[in-house]
C-alpha cells in the first residue's frame, strides 16, 4: 500500500477511536453507516459577488492566506474535532495549488475556507455537482468554523470577508453546496444572498 494511503487509513482509524470516545460506540457506528450507505439531497449554491451585503457589526475574525505554514495549526484543530483525515486532504489540496484562508480570533485558529477557480486542477466535487467554472467563477468548499467561535454573527462575518476578498480579486460568481437537511447552514447562506441553482441527490460519502 502506498505510504500516503497507509497514512490516510491510520488517520481514519484514529478518527473512529476518537469519535467513539467522544460520542460513544453506538453513535459512531450509526454515523459511519449513514455516511457509507445513505443518500442526501444537496443544494447547489450560487452567489453573485457584485452584491456582497455589508455587515453591521465590528469584525472579530482575521483572515490570512492558507499555505504550507498553516498545516501544523490546522492539524491541531483537526485532532480536536476527531477529523485527522482532513489534514491529509489539506496537504493534498495545497499540492494541487488550491487556495484557502484561515480565520483567527484573538490569536486562536477559529476556522478555514478553501476555494478554487477555473485555472486550478478540477475539484472532484465539480463533476458530482454538475458545476462548470467560467473564467471569473470560484468554487468554495471545506468551510468550517470551530464551535468555540460560533455565534454572535461570526459565520456571517467569515462569509462576508471571503466574498469581499474574492470580489477584490476580480471574481464575479461563487459556487458552493449545502446539505438540504442542514437548516442552519441553509439559513446562513440564504441570509448572505446565495441562491439555490439546483438540488442533486448523492451518496453522503461521495463529497468527502
């Protein structure tokens, strides 16, 4: 087995043990079975960046360009959330020259956001979601905000900063997706002006 795949398998086993300790064995097995065999409806989202609604409160998050130097801090965050497989994914995404930002609050890593444009190596999500990026389009993925930094509008602020930075770079449209059953996330994106372009039905594991 290649070293990278071996490392990923070890990370997956570590994550399962971590989640079993945190959530209990029964809940962990149930969630894994649902991911492997279940289906979900995904709303494909589209945001026009010429209409980035301003926020009415003082920003608390500081965004920085994501690069190789970000990996140790991201790995520590992923260990806390029992998702060390994400660290392998992030390292591979950087090798593919994908882009991203980290968000910090009071010096602590609060979250991250990844994105690509039409010049990048195509992301596997694009075919699954039937998205074809135009020259001034962006696809955003792997958006995460740690539980300790949620609330009080921080997710809204994070998206506002991402949208503003992308608009400043000359991009016009931002694509993404959200699980149709994720009511809170759908509300967040709706609040930021994202439109549902279409809904697709996929195996839950297919977008990992």
